[in-house]
C-alpha cells in the first residue's frame, strides 16, 4: 500500500510539474523592457489617478463607487462610461480619459459590483442591475441625459441602460460588444483566448506579488491584442495596477464569473434595441480575437440607422495609437445628436 501511494504521489507530482512547465512555456512573452519599466514604476511615487469628484450611490443595499471628472473649457456634454468584464473604473486608459476631458466632456466612470470600491457581493446580479446602478449615479449628480459609452461587457450594460432608461440616454456607443453574446448564428467568444487568459492567470497567480499582478495584466492585454500590431502602454498600465493594489481594494477574482453569468443570462437585446429612437454608434476592431467583429456587424444590420466604424489593426482593447480615431468618430456622433 505504501509503495502504491508513493507511485501515485510521484505521478501526481510529475503531472503538476508538467502542467506548470506547459503553462510557463506556452504563455506569451512580455515586451523586452517590461521588467525594467515595472521596476521603475514600483520604486517611484504612484501618480494620483482619481482626480474628480467621487461618491457612492446605493441600489437595493449595494453600494457603487463613482468618479465624475469635469471638462476643461466649454462643456460638450456628459459621457457615462461602462468598462469591460471584471474590470473596475480604472480600466479606462488615462490618455483616453484626458482626450475627452480636455475636449470638453464631463466623464463619469464607476466600479461595477464586485470591483474596486463598490460592494463585493457573493450573490449574482444582472446586467440590468449594473445599468440601474449607473442610472442612480446620474440621479445623484442631477444629470438628465448622458452619452453612453461601453466596451465589451460594458457595451452590453450600456445597451441595457438605453433600453430601460431611454429618456436618460442621449447617444449609445457600443464598442467591441454584442447584442446577443449567445447568438448561435455568430462565432462565439473565443474559447482559445479564454484558455490563454486562464493559463496566464495560473502563471502569474501562483505567487501573487505586486510585480506578478502587473505582469498578469500586461500579458492579458497582449492576448487580447490578437494579431493587431501596436505597442502596449507598459508604464501607464503598471501605474494603474499598482494604484489599484496600494490605494484601492485590489482585484476580486470572483467578479469575472459574476460578470460572465450576468452576460449569458441577459439573452438577446435585438428586438428591444430596434425600438430605440436613440442615435447609436457601433465600433469594432477588425483584429478582435475575443468577441468576433461579426457580432457588431449583425447589430449594425439589425439597426440600419446606426453609424458604424470598423477599425483596422485594433484588437479587444483601446490602443493608444487609435485614441484620436476613436475620439473623432464619437465626438462627431454626439455633436450630430445635439443638432437633431
């Protein structure tokens, strides 16, 4: 019996070593300067990334944190931001926010349930719950209407907001998202990319140090970049992750599951979106490896009145080199809606 147990133990150990070796050898390599940039960021003073008015709202016992950043110069309106899956409010690139703020937009971002400073609840919730949280934020700030800008999962939440609160919606901007993530007529979310993200989580999660957590986020961005060719903002992303770890609540591993399940339970929004009178803009990158561009193209076919922007050399991300392009088409859409 002892001999048999030893053999089993050796086999299990061998499999574990083999699995770890496989994970380490098959995950993407980070840019050559990643280590040195991360070290510099970790030694330097963390820049303040929250500069606007902050507060909390409550919806059925759940508190949601938000930040409202006032515009520079004459106001062009308010943009309410909806981030992607398992990300908090700080997931928005600082340069992206700065572009809109310095162009005259009030920007409101918030932590989804289960992320950042918002409540981390174990119970499940819906995309409508997240949209309602956002609507209550507008109530608290006495904002009658906002332009909704959502990416990935955030695009789905923004759609739910527009459907449930059309009188509070000026424009709906859906970026690299879907009107029905389980549409069996369309290519599904990439299981290959999901597997790559899981492997990356294992590689850098074995020893969850600050440095490894930064590397985890960098590697995830590389994976979501797909075949698109552009440089990652290593310093900006490192500062964002470190700020979250040192100045906020860090990252909740359970948020991803809750967000996934909320998106799957939401079903199709095609019919309800067709009923909207709201100006709609649909943006998607041609190199998106995670949510295939066909999802946005079907949405555009169902909503023929919607404007579209298909962007070459863009993955499932907002790369710094395309911020001006994305800003311009959003700015034109909002300006056009105000003329009606």
